[in-house]
């Protein structure tokens, strides 16, 4: 494999990627990212942030540019959704994650989000990868639907070769012949990646399972096998989600998952990451520059 930057031998220890001044991934902190598949309204995202901040989760996700299989499916709130994420970031003092599908969208996301995401469908969108390599924010790179581990690592190499070393790999399931789950979560790949690369590895069991009742156990298994974090879809009213409702946890289920994750994280020598901020939350109605540093596991 012609990879000069992503492999373990390229760096002593593991990369610790700083997201904010007190939130990082790749070290003792276990990063938990939670939030809905799609930003639907400011009120929805305030409910999410208000609950999950105290769970705690380290960052909030919310899709604003949505890559959908059908052109007639909801495509996201786009720039208005980004403005909502920016408002959540200011009001609750919690980092936010946004996915981009083009260079123009990437620039918009970089302005408002703390972490950028390149989704599974764009893992080999090489011009987008190069643009992410010129960005100043950490990048969550999701494994492609049918990508090999080598292809996954070389996609990360594209980003790093442009100067951005702050890449977080995300295993989210690969296609198989069995339609019972949406995809097959490859936890073997998580273990393999931790042996092959110094980059942090997180897991998205929501897109792998496609069924909410399977998500929590898969998330706990991911932590147990050494993942540096998990990314979970959750929604105030999952059955009313405009996108991927079947796989979304309720906010209560998400908080319960965080509690279940704590002893497993501790058994792996980790602590649940939580942003420490001085942001003041307003009442909710009813209706830093990131860096990559080496980390040596204990």
C-alpha cells in the first residue's frame, strides 16, 4: 500500500486530535457524537442539545446537506440548517458536526462546524478529499459502502497528503447479501485499523444496523473492541424523523446508552468525553484551532 502518512510507522504512538480546547479524540477520552440524521428545525436541535449536553455527549451531529438514494427524498435544510447548527453551537457551547458533499458545501460547513464529515458515498470523491485536506478543521471520513480497508486508508491519505492530519476514520458498515440489517458492521475492521494506522477510529452503528433496537449493543461492542468513539443517530420523536427514522434512538435511549457505555469505557482505560464550556443555555420552549498530537496507549 502506497500510504506514507496514515500507517502506524509514520508516527510514534497514536494521533490525538483536538476538536476544541478541552475535547479530543484518540487519547483517553471516548468521543460520543449524537444527534438526528437531519436538522429539521431550531426547536428540534435545541431539544437535542439540551438533553445530550448533560448525558453527556462530546458533540452534536445534524445533517444539513443530505445524500439520498432517491432524488425525491428530503435533501436537507442546507444553509438554513447550518445556521441552526451555528446557533446551537453558540447557545449550548457544544461542538457540532456537519457533512459536505461538494467543495462549496465544505467551505460553508467549515465556517459553522467544529468537525467536517465526508460520508460513505463520497469516500472516493477525490477532489472533495483534497479540499478537505486543505481545510482547517478535523475531518470524519466514513468508510465506503463496499470499500476495502486499503481503499479506506488511501482515501484518508488523500486528505493528509494535502496537509490536514486531523482525520478521524469512521466504520459504518459494509454491504452484504443479508438484508436483515441495513449493512454489516465490521468490528474486525476496527481492530485491524487500530493495528494499521495511528489515526483515531470511531464507529457509526446506526447506519450499520438500520434498526434502533440493535444500535446500543453494537455501540457497546465497538467500545469494547477499542474504538475511540461512537456516532449515534437520535431524535426527540424518532417515528417522526424525516430521514432514517427506523434507526434513530429516542433522546432517553441515547442517554441510557451513554450510561451503559461508561463502565465499558473505563474497562478500556477511557473516560466519556464531555465539552467543558461556560455557555449559558436559554430556556427551551415546549411547543480553537485543532491539532494532531501523538498519544501512546497505556
